[in-house]
C-alpha cells in the first residue's frame, strides 16, 4: 500500500496525476479495498483517483460521491438528434428517447448500429440492436414464461413502433385479449402505459419480436392493420397489411407503391425504400415486379443501403429486355460502384450508361454524363482507362443543351468546354452555373444532386463564398431528405476544407472517415485547394515536411490549373 502511494506521490512531483478506474463494480473485494485505502490516504499530493461504478463497491462506499443522473427529456432528444444521420419520424424518435431512459451511451450507440431501413420512420421490422446479446436473451426467456395473452399483447406493442395506446387497445380487442392483460404485463416491468406505450429497454422490443413465431407475427400485423384508420394513416395500415400477407397481392403491392410515393414526397427515402422492397415481394406479375425492383433499388441506393440496392437490382434483371429498363439498371449499378468504392472503375461504367440512355432519355443521359464527369474528376490522375477528357468529348458529341437549361446543364457544358477548348471557353458557363445554384430559392430533382460537385468546382474557381453557400445548403438538404449515399462525400469535402482553413474544431465536427486530404496555400489573397492524394509526387512529398508537401501540391496545381 505504501509503495502504491509513494509511486503516485513521486509521479505527482513533476505534474499532477489523474488515475481513472472504470467499471469499478467489477473489482474484486481485495482490489477495491486497496484502492479505496489509497484514495483516502492521498491528501496533500497532487493526485486524484476517480472511480466510475454502477454502485459503490465494498471499500469505496466512504469516498465522496457524485451521482450521474439520466439526461432530461429535452437534452436526451437533442443528443439523439445530433447523431442521427437523417430525419426520423417524430413519434419513433420520442419512443427511443423514452425507452433509453436518458442513458447517454444508449442514445449515442443505438442509432450507429441501425441501418437506414431500421430508421425508416418506423416502417421497418424490429431487429437486434447493437448491445449485449446476453441482455436480450434474458428478456426472451422472461417473455417465454409469460401467459399466452401477455405474449400476444407484448408482440402487438413490439410490432407497432408509434406507442399509441388507443391503437394497441383496438388491436388487442380484435384478437380477444382481455383488458386485464395490460395490468399484468405492466406489473412484469417490461411495458408501461404512461401516456404512451413504451418498453422498459429498447432490447425488449427486438427480443420479443425475434422470439415470436412467424404465424404470431402475421397475426399481430393483421390485427394492427384492422385497428389502423385508413383515412388518417393509410401508409401505416398498408405497411401492417403487407407484413401480414402470405401470398402475392397486386392490389396491396400497388397500395405500397402509392405509400412509397407519399413517403418520398415527405423526404423519407428510407421509408419509401421499405415500402417498395415489400411491394416487390408481393408483386405477382413479373414485369411489375421488375419495374418495382428497379424503383426500390434506386431508392435504397439514395438512402445509403448500397448492398440492399445491389440485391434488388438483380430482381430487376427480368425486365432488362426493355431498352429503358436496361439503361436505368446499368446506370444504377454504375452509381453503386462509385458510391461504394469512389474508385476509377466508376467512370467507364457511367459513361457507358450515359451512351445507352441517349436513345431513351436524353435529359437523363446528360445528367449521367455529369455524374461520369464528377467521378472522373474525383479520381483525378488515379483514373484508369477513360477519364474526364473522354467524358467531355462524349458530352459535347451527345444530346445538346435543352432549350431551358438548368444549373446542372451549364455546369456540364462549361466543364466539358473547359477540358476540350480551355479555361476561357468554359469559365463563363461554370460561373453562370454557380450563380444559378446560389440564387435558386428551391432546388429540385437532378439539380439538387449536383450541389456537392458544384461546390467542389467552386474551389477550383477560387470562389470561397460559393463553396460555403453551396456545400452548406447541400448538407442541410441531404440530412433533411435522408439521402445517405452522398452524405460521406459532402462531409468529407467540408471537413477537408475547414481543416486546411485552420478551423480544426469545425472540421472534426463535420467529418466522417474522410477519404482524401487537401492541402492549401494562399496566393493573392485567395485559397487554392488541391487533393494531395492525386499528386504524382505524393510519395516523395510525404517524406518531407508539411511545408514541402504544400509546396509540391501548390506547384502541381498551378501547372494544371492556371489562374482564370
């Protein structure tokens, strides 16, 4: 004991010492007593011992204590919203806040382990959450020992994410579950009916749903569909009807398609994708199934579920005999390749898709040429095979600009002219594109997709104001609509620029696994950004100092991008 105190006191002579013992409840009795004694004997030394524990173990009870209380409702909701990648249905968000009981760790960890489909505004099925499997197993065992009516009531509550007690009551009545069952379930401590139906712990919901037999789940969803008002909540009713269906049903598949359109109009891409994916499963006609599979895959891609999108694209292959479906399918797979790997293989795929689309949809063909150009620009000198110049040539030889061009049309035409005829030819159209993007009060459809590319081009034009305005606007739009496939690209762009502006705190708050780094230097009062990973000298530059790397990057940038 004396040696421990002496070591800490000796170390504190040079600088203060902080010792943290986490999960102290797992200390054995002897260690807890020894550390408690050390803590009580350290009086004048510049040493602090902090124990984090669920309850004060033997030997620690007499130390000063600070109880860490759960977060209040407002703070818990704010913390949860800060880590959600996209907008979540308000009622589902409230249910998560209540069920996590103000536990900051649960609020932070639960959304990170959930896929876009599981956060689809409640239009998803309860799945195992990223916490201890042992805890979920204990809930399943408790569930299995309950009476049949109690299990059926709990399953109804697990299958209905909104926590509406009136809806749950109507569904329970439809199944003939006695009202007294609610009191029995609440007394077990698994479920509460305090204004809203909430589970004691988020794992209870997934454990109960996972433990139920498939026939029991079908029964629960059918009862919930019958209890849901078709006038006030048609989408929720259609979802439960679909989950309660065993056989293909064209009428139900069409209803889900309408629900998907309404969800997408509200900005709920993940919910729309969930509706469409289930519509594919319920489609009896092969042509309708292929068409819906393509739409579901496209929506899954937009919501960030790339693997699901690729799987659904295979279900759309029977419709590939149609030239339009084949072209759209080729485009989707090229987009998935770019979103998944950001590699050089995306440019040839996108270029081929654009050529196929010229005959069936000229406007979409131009949008695909722009996508190929952005992929080639992103790959830079690492591109293999066809690159930006090849895309520019194909663009200028392809469909002309429409009579009423959009901002993205000016951007594509200007970038293509810049690559083929030089900066003087392309700069006016590029500047006009940036102005069109900035002045538009509302940006719809295809143009909204190109805000990230436009903001990147603004950097090459040395237009810092346009970059900040466009990238900020795009980030807000992506988070609002839930278009997660593009979110990493937007955040990487912003974090990299902020980092080299010296705003490191801002850069950290906006970054998620940056895929490339930028080096900046100031010239004539303006900031020049170049991708240091694209420099052919990067191996030599990395061995030098930071200043050497910046000089190499600046020299390389000036050689290929002379001032306008």
